[in-house]
């Protein structure tokens, strides 16, 4: 009896332990009792009834991403191309997901392909290549509504690649190449224009600087000549003043008159009148005045 009781206790413990279930976070277990839906276990610790209940399906509640292979579609202008899509969905009802449809992923793929053909069939090729956002929005809306009865929420659908026929790809590549060359030509022309502007501005600034330098040089030369003239005039005035203060004799005045006449004779005057009496200083001054007023006649 003790051995039998021990065996029974061990068997009971094994049964209890084997029927303990821990549901991880972001998962749900669908439980059946005698083959009939009994309930959905959320995350946490659960114990099922041995031989009566069973876990029919373990459902992930995370957002799932499925990349479907390219599907052939025909546009409104009879162009056949390949389009592959990526579907982002999430299970919202574990019971409907388990019992609503057989092979849910296959059902979503087929529904996505059918919807894509219907949408692309109403669009022309050019519109298809430039309207990905519109296509994504339409497919998402249709799939979300259709899969709601399966306990699935389609969050978004993205068109991954649009592959047109080879001849259209070649034409598109040529067009893109021509567009790139056009942009390069525009950029090159703009660069040359900018370079020419910079060169012209540089030459303009250089010419302005040269003109300023010449003007400054002339101003300085004029100032130097004016300063030199003022110095000469001041020296002459000082010498006259000193001469007057010295009260010179008639002979000294005559000598100075001769020196002045010598300087006049060394100048550019072409006419020179010598007074008859060098002792008369007034006559000498009148002679110098006549020299200044008639500079272009022959010397007599």
C-alpha cells in the first residue's frame, strides 16, 4: 500500500506540473475543451484540466511583417509589370484568427495580390510609377476591412518594388541619363558664369585700386610741389626781409639786381630787356615784369 500511494502521488504531481502553462508577454493561447473553444489565456500562469482541455493554438500579438513575392499586374494602358509588397499586420482577436480562416498568411497574400491587380488596372504606367502613396493607402484600407473578420488588423501596406518591362526600363534609363546630363550642363554653365562674374569683379576692383593709387600718387606729388614752392617763397621772403633789415647800400642792391638778372637769364624767357642804369632798382623790376608778360618773342 505505501508503494502504491507513493506512485499515485508521483503520478498526480507529474500530471499537475505537466498541465501548468505559462503564457509569455505579447502572446495568447487558444484553449479547447473536448474539441470546442473554451477560452483564451492571456499572459501569465494557467493550469489546464488534464485529458479534457488542450492548447489549440499559440498566437503572437506582436506586429508582424510579411514580404510577399512579386506579383504580375497589368496597367490600364496594357503594360505588364512586377510589383512586390510588404504587409504589416497584427492579431487583435485570437479566436477569430484561429477559427476564422485557414492559413491566414496565405489568405492575406492572395487578397493583397487581387487588390493590387484591381488598383493598378485602373491606372496608367506613368501614374503608377509616381503614385506609390496612393496605392499603399488604397491597399491598406481594403485589406484592413477584409481581414477584420479574421481578427487581423492591417496597419499598413508598402509597395516595395515596381519593375516595368525591360524595354520601358531602358527608355527610363535613357531619360534619366539625359536628365542628369542636362542638370550637369546647367551646373557647369552656372559655374562658368559665376567664375566670369568673379573674374570681372576682380578686374574691376583691381582697376579701382590702380586708379586710387595713381590719384594718391598725383595728390602727393602736387602736395610735394606745393610744399617745395612754399618753402622757396618763404626762403625768398626771409632773404628780402633780412636784406631790408640790414639797410644795404646802393652797391649791394646793384649786386643783388645782377644776381637776379642772372637767374632770369637762365630761365625759359625768350625776351630779355636790360635797363640802361643797373643802379636804378625800379628799372630792374620793370624789366623783370616785361620778361614775364612777353615770354614767347625772340631775344633782342
